[in-house]
């Protein structure tokens, strides 16, 4: 028998118009199936097992997804109820998110959930590769499937494990930073947080209060007034009924001692502060309450040397340098000046910008310190925090000790974000307004009340008044002004513009 032109040659598979054999076409189908199974697992973990797995694998996958969906539904219902209850008490969604994000128990659960997710998802990708029957593929196709599966497995597992690491770092930082103070409500609609810049040195007990600032924060809007107290203030009163008020009923008149010496005095009289972990800070807090007339909710002690690490961790801070600022002491080999202009300073130079004394005065330093606070608040973005979380966390644990309990951190993160978009007002209890050797406390209370009323819109903002001078050539400052006329950053409705 003869074969016509259209008949296949005996002993060979029929060839379609494309020229591919049946075996080649089958190889292509198997290859596409193997890749599809892996990609399905990337989009929806367990879907490959549902489609191509054994009966046992299908049952297991179905059960797991049922549990996950039920948990998700339950979590959604609980979240909606939680949001509803929180709304009744005036708590916004962002504050709730911060509260949840700073809950160390939830963060611990999330950390291990991410670890388990990395292991489980990676296993499912590998199993999807197995279900694709790679041994039945040609060598090049097999290598392609292995490469795709390996890359996806590493990408998915690596991302989840990195997320777990970030959560673990954040959780550890919260535990390290959280204080053991009791949560307290706002006083007259404001939270008052005492910020103490600690100056630690050889032969000195503990941390000396080098700078004292009371941040009064509106509990609703986050509008902040920074009230600074000079470290050389004398003859000031303590809040009525306090331990220090009993010791100094006529004011702190200890010879040759100032406001920043209270930590030393309290350390020498620990027996007066029974059950108090930080007697120096407690004594300082009682003084600040007596001077300003405001009730302090929490305190935070900032190690100024450790502050360098935080600035370096966020990549530096941009400051407007108005006059040359000396860095170091003239006899040191590394002594130099920060030249005028807008400069991005590292931690070392930022600290000297805030603390330089050469050719300066205490009140100029206070103004510069406020400018650093303003720059850090406005320039530190959530993106910067996330991308530098490990370095920030490491610096933060060496930087701050506080009485703020962990349960309140979410609230103050939310307030910080609100404050970031608003003008910061300042008031410094310094000359020429206040005589630091014999302060008029009634005048101080009046000035503090006026500053808060203006911040809350209850009083008209100050007029332009007399423009503060630019200062003498012997005074360095980040803010315009002079010792005789005062520095703009020390008494301003808008700290950012004053700097």
C-alpha cells in the first residue's frame, strides 16, 4: 500500500502545522501547568493544593482557609465594635491604630505570625513546585521552574521574615523606652510633659538638668507650647503641699544652688522621697509645677550625649545657622566653626549647635535648643522612621528614660503627628521679661496662661511689636535676637519662622 502526501510517515507521530510533536506539545502544557501552580500559590497560598493536590491536601487546605476566614471575620467585627466604642469616647481611628501598633502583646503575636507565615508560605511554594512534576520536564524547562520557585520562595519568606524583624525591633524598643508611671488624664484639656536634658559627666552624680522645657500639648489638636525654664533660676517656689514645699516654704533659697541643682540636692536627701525611684526628677517636677502653675503629667529625661546617635540615625538635621557656631573648645585639635547658612548637621555638630557656650550666653543656647526641637519634629517623617528603624531604636534606648507608660505611647504618637502640621509656640522665663535671681511668680503664671490661651485661640495673637535685634557679634544664635532684647525663638507664636 502506498501513502498519500497527507499521510504521516510510518512509525512517527503526526506533525501539526506548527512542526511540534505531540510530545513537545505535552511538555509545553506540563511546563505552563508547573509555572501556573507556583504563581497561584504566590497570589493565593494553598490554591495549588486545592487544584492539584491529594484529597488529604485539599481537606487540610480547606480547613486552614476556613479558620483564617473565620478569624478575619471575627477580627473585623471586633475592630468595628472597638472603633464604635472608641468613637463614643472621642478617640480617632489614627490614635486607635497607634494604640494597637504600640501594644507589645499584639506586636509579639504579629511577630510570630509573620515567622509562621514565612515558613508556611515558603513550604506551599515548594509543594506547588512538586505538584508541577518537574522531573517530567525538559532540562531547560525544569531549571526555569526551579528558578521561578526559588526566587518567589526567597522573596516571600524573606519579606515576611524582614517584617518580623522590624516588628521585633519596634517591640523591643517600646519595652525598653516605656516607663513605669501611671497613666494620667489631661489637665484642663492639656498634657504637660517635662523634658529634661541630662548633662552627665565624670565625678557628677547621675544626670544634671542642663535644660528644662515643659511641653504643654492640647489633648485634641496637638497644638504645643514649649515653656522653657532657665537652669540658673533661684528663689522659686514649689507646688503647694509637696515634699520640697515642706522643706522650702519660702522658696528654694539654698545658698549657691539653682534650679538645675535640685537633682543633686534630692540625691543627698533621698530619705525625704520614700518609695520614689527618681528623687531628683521628682524634686524638679515639683519645682516646675510651682513655677509655671501647671500640673505635670509625665517626664522624659534626654541624655544629650545619646542625642547624637538619634540625629545620626535619621541622617542628620537641617538647621538655619545665623552666625558662626563653635564646635568643641579652642584648644582641641578638632575645633571648628559651623558656618552660617542652611546646613545639614550630623549628631556631633547638632549637639554643639544646641550647647555651644563659647562667645554665647545661656538664653541664646535655650533659643538654639528650641530650634533643634522644631527641626527634629518637622523633619522626622514616618518614612524616615521606618527606613531607619533599627538605628533609631538603638539610639532611642540609650537616649530617653521616661515615666510615660507604654499604654500611652500611641496617644502621644498621634499628638506628635498633629503637632507636626501646626505652628509651635514658645515661652521662655528668661530676662529681660523675668529676673531669674528673684522671679515674679505671679507674672510667670500670667505669661504661661496667656501663652496657652493664645495657642488655643482664646486670646488674640501678639502683634508684631518691636522687632528683636539681630544680636551683637559676640553672641551666637540660631534665632535672631540679643541678650538685652531677647531671642525670637524664646518667645514666639511660630518657632519655625523664628529659627
